[in-house]
C-alpha cells in the first residue's frame, strides 16, 4: 500500500501549475521524449486526483 504524502493545498496547486506549464512548454518545443512526457502527465493526474479534480 502506498503511503499518501500530505501537502498543503496551495503546494499541490503550485506543483500542478508548474507541471502543466512544463508539459505545455515541452510539447510546444517538440519534445519527443515520451518517457518524460508520460512521467509528467502521470504526476499531473496524481495531483488532480489528490485535489479531487479528476
């Protein structure tokens, strides 16, 4: 069982914003490293779930 790390909502939102911006930047620049993009998108999905937005 994974242990859920508790973070303040503001920190989660800050991380979500930074990851979303990074994904958009990399995609705009034509990043072809799917491993990096998938990792960032997985982390974004986890944060959305933690914030009850997904």
